């Protein structure tokens, strides 16, 4: 990714979500204390429900991911907005965000260990169906969601919204990836060029994974974020059709993978 695009993306990480019905939860990855957000399913009280992990963008867990968790809770899923960075680590500016995100993007082992800690925490929560788990993420979070799938985690699905698709540790043999993989990609995203998309598809085919990549016309980076503005020439911009279509496709995907 080009640094200039990181800067542009970070400028638009405001969110329309304001009220949250879930709760802050503290968990650990070894000695590292983390603070996530848990939104329990609002349906069929007392009955176990699937759980969906949500991984934040590069500025850390915030209102946007909490809002998405609440949306999933209203659709009868337990939703866990995870914390990749650590309790209290919420980058205050673009430089801090870039440095923090780069730690995990360059170190797949660290990234996979950290998100696996979130997965283990979610599995132990009451009210969840541990046989039905998926992960999704936005931008940096989309990349992290794919890292969990690449780790061979026993999950049903992984969804990336406008995330980078490359990894320092690609899967090189079939059978490793157990999750079905869904990628939502802006067809004009300058941060994830066509050659990176082709490389990802080649990797998924090598892994014999169940995958899909949907490209959205006229969409660039951050197309699900309303505060990204409406000028695609900047490299980041909200695209209402792509936002609504990708979310609808994700809900259909979740229903499909959790059907059994």
C-alpha cells in the first residue's frame, strides 16, 4: 500500500454510529490485556446463537465496529468487535495508526496469535453456538480476518471489506483453509491493485479454498464508510450501492455457512 493512501483512508474513519447496546469486555492474549465489545444476539433469548468476530480498521476498535456489531446482534448473531492492539491503545493520528497496523501486517504469526486469542475468548462466552463462527473486518481488519482463515482456524467463514489481500505468509498447500472466504473489493481501489487481487485468487486456488471475490463498480477504498466523502479521485470514498450490496451479500453468506 502507498503511504499517501493510508493517510487519506485514516482521515475518514469517522462514523455515523453513536449509540451502542453491547458491553465492553476485557480478555487477554498471554500477558497482553485487550478490550473488545460484545453485542449479544437480540433474538431467541436463552438459545445459543452463532458468533461473528469483527476486526477494526487501523485506528483501532471504535464506534464504527461497535455499530456493525449492534447491527449483527439485531440480525440474531452474537457479535464480538475484537481489539487487535491492546487495552487503551487507540492511535491518535495517522502516524501512530500506520506504525501500529504495520506490526501485524508484517508479522503474520503475531497477527494470527492475537486474533486467535479473540476467537478463543468468543468460544468460551455463554449463549454462543461454538460450532458456528465467522470473522469479518474492514480495511486493516479485512486483512486480519483473512489471516485468521489462513491460520487454519476451525471457523465457518471469513469476510473482508476493502481489505488488503496480500500476506507475508501465504498458504501454499490445499486443506489448510477451512473457512469459506468472501471478499468485497472496490473495482477502482488504488490501495489493492489488480495484481494483488490476482495473487490472492492464485493463493486461494492453491489452497483449494471455497472463495469468492466481488468487485464493485466505481468503488474505491473505504466504500462502506459514509464519512469517506464522495470523491473517488482521492482514493477513498463512500459508495452507497457497494455498501448496501456488500452488507446484504454478507448477511446471505452468513445464513448459508451457518445453515447446517
